[in-house]
C-alpha cells in the first residue's frame, strides 16, 4: 500500500518545502511526497484569518482532484477562527490546511520540524474512523495529543511517540487492513527522525545520517537507564521537564541529578558542552546538584576532557549496570524503592492574575470557592514558596493552566473618579497580555467596566458589584467553557472568545 502526499504553501509562510520533501522521501518507503514549486494563494487580500476553511479546502481540492494524490497539505501562517493548527473540513478528507500562526510564540524549533510532526499526525489519524479517534486532552508527548495548549507542540516535537492505548488502536487497524503496516513503519521513522533532531534544537534539514536518525528509538534506552538508577533507591523520572529543559532522566534522592543518555550516536564535544551549560543554569537556579551522561558506546578523549572541565560525570552503560545492578538484592529490601515515587505536582486548572494586595483577598477567595465547587484546582503566583525568577514562574503557570482569570478591578479607593483609568495594576495587564498572546482561555473580571483601558475594551468581561454577585456569573462561564471548550473532539470544538 502506498500513499501520495502533495505539499504546497501560500506566500505568508517561510519554509523550505522542497528540501523537506527531499528528506521525507529519503525516510519513507511507502509514502511519496511532492511539492508544488509555486505558491498557491487562496486567502482574501490582507485577511489573516482562515474564515471559511471548508470553502478554502474545496478550492484546493479542485486543483488536485484529478492529480492522483491521496492528500494535499497546505501550509500558511493565516489563523483558523478556532485557533487550531489544522482541521479537516472537506467532505472527502483530501485537503488539510495547516496554520503556523504565531509559531514563534509557542516554540523555538523551526517550522520544518513542525511540518514533520503534522504530517506524521495526519497520516496516523487516517488509521481511524473519525468517530473512533480519541485525543489526549493533557500533554503526554503522544502524537495524538489534542494540543489545546498550543505551546505543547514544542514538547510534542521533542518527545513525539505513540502511547500504549493508541499502539493498540493502530494495531487493530493494521489487522483489518494489513497494507497500513508499511505506512505505520514510515511514521515510526518520521517520529524518530523528528525527535532525535528536535531534542538538540536541530532543524530537520540540518543534515546528519538520515538512516541512523530515523531508525533508532532512544526512548527505550532512556527507560532502561532510568530503571537501573532506580535500583540504587532513588526516584528516576524519564523525560522530565525541569525549568525550561526536557531532561532524559531526573534523579531525586539525597541529591538531585539530571542525566543525558546517548545510545548509538557519539555524544560529541558540542553535545557535552551544551549539556554542561544546561547543568550550570539548573544549578544556579538551585534545581539540581549534578549532571551525568550515560553512553552506550563510550566517550572520546576530547569529550572526557570537556566533561572533566565542567565537572560532568561520564558513565558507559556497562559501568552503570556494574555499579547498580550488583547491589540489586540489597536495594530491593528497602521500601523506598517501591514507596518513594514522588508524583509530579498537578498543574492548576485555573491561574488567577490578581494584584498581591489585601483588598483583593475577598475576590480571590470567591474565585477559589467557585473553582472548588467545580472540582478545579486554582492558584495565584504568590500562593506558594518558590526559588528563582518570579516572572519565569508566572509564565510557566499561565502556560500550564487550562483557564486564566484576570481581575481587572482598579484600586478605586485610591483614585479620583476621573482618574480611574490610571489606577489599574500594570502587572495584571502585563500578565494578561502574555496570556492573550499565547491564545489561552481567558476570563476577565471587573467592577468598573467604564475605566477599562482601550486595549481590552474589545473583550467580554464579567461585571460585578460584589463578590456575591460575581460568583454565580463566574460559575456559569466556567461551566460553559468546561462543557463546550476543551472537552469536545477536534472536529466538534468551537473556541470561545471573551
């Protein structure tokens, strides 16, 4: 079974589409790719919105319906009204319009890496009937993540894999249609190639051995390394997010250590130096104590010299096994091996942007009460002790939250009525701007709509005179978002704007 995909783009996006096609055809044996040399523009002038994706899909379909392609993938920076990355709207599911709108806000990886991710996802979604396709609404790194939080695309490209549940679903599809097996094998190669480049912030077009990068799965090696470390009685967490970095293994015991794993690729002097920089940053922030690199094939003298300079410990896989597996019988006697498996703290469902002033306490308590009634976790930035930069914490909490609530109520007791517009808290608006820029689901509360600054007058707000009045209004809006927002399937969800 062979599939044929045609890739094309409009004039709004910069992407090396011809080079992507060249590498895609090197990796895949059962999917054939081709690109159109010229741009195909179907938008309306300066309109940056895909206002009718079904109409535009049909326009594109008319260009390829007799060309013998199974799928056309059209690339643009114009934005869907629902702000998805892509959506299949044409009746024959032949055309997919992929939007790279605000790409640089969500990731520092190149658009070419995103194209590889979306092509893999599109191919695999084709294994399911639309009614059987189930997406993950939490970030897992699986290619079937819903990406409700669009910044999750970065994690997806670096950790892209297929979870156990979807492996079963894909296997069932292959058993029904064995020709899909060859397509599946190509998607595995694409995910390996994407992950092995994205992990080191490399463009998929940057070179390297295409065959090697697309055929080995370093995740299995990482999982084995983590299991061996656990024999020493520490908690070993593979593929953990520490600050802004995804580390291969995070060790938590008497000390905290990050471990980089290298399987059948040479570690490389640059890779050792980059890891040393990462370790130094995490040390300065007080998040770790040490860094180690475990290699299956060993290290060169140059790599050992760099590691010694930066106090990075190097271990071969054989040395790791010898060090920890020999004490297995002793370690298994400790309850900590089984019991001490700290779970990652739950990210708040709601992040509240609010001035850190006592007069706002009753408003926050009202928001908390509504959240508790709906079984939602609610948090604000100064609620827990932490180390490091406060704005880094704020950014991360906004990114992780499903819903952001911004309290825009000005400090009226300190302001003359004519000057109320000048009495708004600038920190609240700075954080609100960030949440809006990354397309978070935002609810705005205020007891003085008239004084709202011009830039936010266009957004819907919940007005209130008292906390008692505010609570049922907030509950109603949260229930609407939960019901109609992030719990619908990709083909059904309508985004709410406020």
